[in-house]
C-alpha cells in the first residue's frame, strides 16, 4: 500500500523490443535519450506526470526511426493504422485509441479519450471523428509513411509466401528444391537438400527467437512452423547453414540472395512507450504503435488494451510493454508486472518473471519498462534488443543490447 513521502522523479522510455539492425542502433539510442530528456524536463518545469508521459511519447512518435506516428509500418493494403494508450495511476483513468489514421501523434488523442469522454477505448472512424471534434489536426497520410515502411511492406508481400513455405512441412521439399543457390552454402550437401524437417531435434528455438520478431515467432509456434524449425539440421530458414550443435556458431549464407534479403519485418519493428513518476509519487504511463508490417486492416494489438500494453496503479507503479501484441494480450503482461510489484518484488525482477511466464506459457517475447511510486525503475527484454533510456537523480541512463547500461550526466 502506498505510503506518504516524496519519490525520486523518473521518466523512462523504450523504443520497441525487436532485432534492431545495426544501421538503426545509433538513431534508436539517440531517439530514446531525447525522449527521456523531453519528458523529464516537463516534470522539472512543473508539469504533471501525464504531461511528462505525453511529451516523451510525442518525441518518440515524431522520430521516424520508431514504429509510431511518423515511421509507422503499413497494413497489407498500404495504410497507416495506429494504436495508443495513456493511463494515470492515482485515479486509474485511462484513454486509448485503435486503428486510427492520419494522425501525427495518436497519444494526444488517447489522452483526450481519457479526459473528455466516459469511455476508455475508441477505434477507427469513430476515434478519428472524435479527434476532429476536438481539434486534433489530421495530416496527409503520406506524411506518416517513410521509405523504410514502403520497402518493408514490399518485401513482406514478396517473401511472406516464401517464408510460409519454409515452415510448412508439406511445402518444404518443394521450396528447398527451388533454391538452387542453397547449394553454395557450406552444409548444403545431399542429406541437407533431402531434409524435410525430420532431422534430429536440436535446441534451435532460443537462437531462432533472436533472429525473428516476437510476432513472427509466436505465429510460427501456433501454426507449427517452430516445431518444424527445431527439427531442421540448420536454422530452418537457411539464414545459416552451419550444422554445428552450438547455434552461436551459425554462419550466414554467403550466396543466397533470396535469404539475405529476407526483410526485417520478421525481426519486428515494435511499439514505443513511456512511464513516469513525479516527486510526489504520482505515476502514469503510455504506449504507442503503428503495429506490424502487413497486418490485416483493422487489426488492433495489445497497445491500447489496459493491462496488456500499459498499466498504472498509484499504489504500485506504472508499466509500458512491447513485443508481439497477440501474446501480450493473452499474458496481460503489464498487469502481470504490476501484480508482482504489488507484493514487493522489484520492478526489474517483476518484468523478468512476467516475460519468463509469457515465454513459457505462450511462446511470446517482448520487453517492458516500469517505475514504482517510490522511484524505482527498470527496463528489460527477452528479444534481441530494445532501446531504452531514463533520467533519474541528475543522470541519463540508456542501452540497447542485453546487459548494456550506460550512464552520463543529465544536461538540460
């Protein structure tokens, strides 16, 4: 139960848990650092904790390197549809929007839902209409679409059938036969070419989860692709063709241009989030996303769902999550983290336990950030990378790789 006293103010943000390619590392780190500073400055200037969360998220939404606002990925029909949520801990009020279009900052509309309606979630055309009625400026859809998003969708459409074939036992033989370039791989001998997924089992799953997005791997588990993957003599998708028992010894295929060009939508391109606590111990959080490349029009993920994409309880803390939306909704990931924190578990250990449970029960992967009402803070993930940053006690903390934690002076 929350007691009296002052807290150490903290603003923490994340830029999505996924296998971020090296070319985006620097920009991702710069983006989360700028967002954490932006949010913290709001607190320094006397703004509310909700103001700070909104400021942090607006900064992330405006940065095209992230999948939210400008930079959002595209649906299968080439549209931008975004989800967002804001939640405040003292009253536990929340506002969210789903599948909204033509908005540069959907988090602003989510906050309006929280403050100007008796509802929690508005979606689609109704949400956009509500925004128009409250002077939320709509932009030309093309302003939100980056060249990167277009390329990802093009690759998705080009390769989705190909990748399905890789993990569909009925089509594996046909696919392997069609990849003549596979013969140039180190281990593409006769036995490999005859393989149809019935080779000896090996622990490919842990390594495979680092190569693919939470979305792709979770879907693959449900459809049985991962079962096949774990039985292949190599990684199953020919990203590597070294049959050493240690997945860490895999080597990338040198000559197969088809495989080398597999798009990063399989590696993800995920949600952004922010959580904050002020000097009085008030907490709030928010999450925003453009979803996943090639999603069905109208698909809404975990982000706008209270208890999944975000959760705030003034007696405990606030959480924002990222990863595969369908898995996070089933796990109620944000609520899981809060539930652990409520019984005295640290934010870091609470995230760890919750991610482990989601992986064990649902084969889902992701990440989360959390703050307690006393000012404890954590950022943790089970994917390859997640850019994060927070400001606390005059220092700026940040990282992107597992175990990475840099600290530098916070300078306004």
